[in-house]
């Protein structure tokens, strides 16, 4: 009971409330401007929150995570351009509704079901995280190594259209994690005599380079002057009683889809949104109007993508395995604050788990209220010229990275990984497995070495849990390799039969 009260009261400190307010503003703006993802924003904010108290920093980062999930629906509905990948499915019915004069209705429904999805996912976090953490506490080195391998294979298999490119990205991330001093022997690894590399590559600099600078450079290189004018005729705002009844069923179906997808590491809101929209369409009596401005479609897509947040938080906090790319970045910040996500967090700092839950819920309700009251004002921000945003992001990247170490070498690392990120982006190599490898590499290495010292190589396959997890990892790779082959075979058969 004490941990529960302490955790909740920690959020209502004036400084934490101010941080939460700043996170709402930043998150909403980030979501509204296409091309600036929540991962990029959290990476940038991480460098500025290093000097804050852990609860204050978590209030900023978690609120950006939540608020971006609301803001990205606005450009999807008004200019047919997803604010972040999680709102891709929102465009299917959101933009047609806006063209039909129902933009205001689409915006309100989107905000309401997004809040429902997040609250439902936090209920999942509250009930599932403790049993999962208690199970994980029984894991030894071999089991933890197997968990890391399973998480990496799942993310690699779904983060890219090419399994080879996903694997390459994961290997690059693991390699980057080995740079610096060996944690056991102290020997230098891949430092090439450079003293600044003895402590390894700065995590914040790498992620800002891959998610911030790379995205910025790519947008500048591919920018076209063409611009879609936002739809300004918003129409009525609030749903009727019959429309509330219509969206109840797709909201429920898509919510279940989002909760399940959210627990799978690496499967973020974009996948959940598409799956939720598809399942709701299959169960609808008006499926023929999906994609043409059906209010059920926007309810399904936004519920599913929002319902992934709690699942992602569950795997991150209970197992120490990032549920998505945002959580991967956030784990880095938590480690800097001395917080180690994983099952021990629930034993050593139970009040912090309560604090995180309270921040997520409070951020959801505050952002929902702003969306319902201030939507017309926020719509006008879509007219802001994109080059102002580029300049702002570049300044934040440079200043934020320098602030983490007060060393220009770190800024150079950030710019170098920005260039590398652009090249990888053009080659179709995803950045998320690189970050996952960078974060989980030390965890995988330390547990593998301990397992080999204690039980030898046989210890990885002799224990039921580790053997089962490694089998699932192997299956995940096989499924990822076989799926494109089966799809091509079915397409070929369908072509012959027609």
C-alpha cells in the first residue's frame, strides 16, 4: 500500500506536473508534423532530460510517447499523410471522412478511441506485468540469453521486408555494443587507440544520429515543393448516439488485436493499426464502405494502434526487453538514471512502477482533454513551413548531443551515424534492430558468458525454458523466411487459375 501511495503521489509534485505539461506539448507537435516520429522525439528529449530527476525525466519521455499517439492522427485525417507510422491505417477512412465534410467527427472519434485503447492497455500492464516479472525472476543466465535472442529475432523478422537486411541490422547493433572495454577482462575492443572509445559509443549520440539526423537528412534530400492543403471545413464534431453504438464493436475487436500485438517485441502501432482495421472490416455489416469514410474504420485503426502502448511497456518493464523502438530509446535513458528495467525493478522499486502507470494514465487524460477542446487551433499549425521544423530539429540534435557529454567527439559520432542512417535507409536496412542490438548486446553477452561458465554450451538447450525460447526464435526466423515464398507461390497459382 505504501509503494502504491508513494508512486502515485510522486507524480503530483509541481515539477513533475510541469514536465508532464511540456511532454504533452512536444508530443502533440511531434505527432502533427509528418516525418518526425515519436522515436525521434524521445531520442532528442533524452539528451535534455539527463540532468533531471528520474521521475521528472520519465514524465517528459512517457508523455511525449502518449501525446504523439494522439497528434499523429491529425495530419492523417486532414492531409492524408500519417504523422507517424502508427497512424497509417487512420488515413484509410479518416481522409475520406474529411473530404465528405466529417473531419471534426473523425478527429473526435479518433481521440476518444485512442484514449480507450491506451487505458485498456494500461490495465493489461497493471495485471500482467507483475506475474510476468515474477516468472522472469526465476530465469537464470541461459534463460535470459534465450529471451534476448527471441526478442531480437522477432523484431528482426518484422522490422524489414527483407529478413537478410533485418539480420544485418541486428548484427551491426551487436557489433557496436562490443566497442569499448571488455566488462570482465577490461581489455580494449575495437577502440583503435582512441581514448574516447574506451567507454564505448555514446548511446544517446547513436540513436539521435540514426533516428534524428538520418531522418532530417533524408527529408531534405527527398523534399518536393508540392504540398497538400489541409482540409479546413471540419463539419460537426461530436458523434450521435447511433454512431457511438456503431463504433463500439470495432473498438472492442481492434482493442483485443492491439493488446495482443503490443506484447510482441518490435510489433508496434503500425502493424496493430492495419491488423485491427482488417479484423474490424471482416466483422462489420458495412464492410463494403471501409476505406471510403466509414466511422467504424477509423475507430478500429486508432484503437488497435493505441492499445499497443501498454503491451510494449509490459515487456519493457517486466523483462527488460524493449517492446518497440520508443521503448528501446527509453531504456537507454533509464539506464543513465540508474534504473534497470526488468523483473528486479518490481522488487527493488515497486513505487516507480506505480509512478510510470500513473504518468501514462494522466498523460492520456490530459492529452485527450486538449484534443477535445483545442483541436481547431492545432489544425492551423499544419500550415507551418517544413524548413522551420528542419532547422529546429537540427539545433536540438546538436545542442542535445553535446549536452550529454560536453564533448565534440560525441557530436561527431552523432553526425557520423546520421550519415550512416541515411545510407541504411536508402538500402532498406531498418534502424530499430540496430538500436535493439546496441541495448541488448551487453545483456546477451554477459548472460551467455555466465551460462557457458556455469553449465557449458549444453546449458542453453538442456533447460526447458531456454530450449523452448530458442526454439520459438528459430521458428520466428523460419516463418519470416517462408512467408514471402508462400505469398509468391499463391500469387503464381492465382495467376495461372485466372
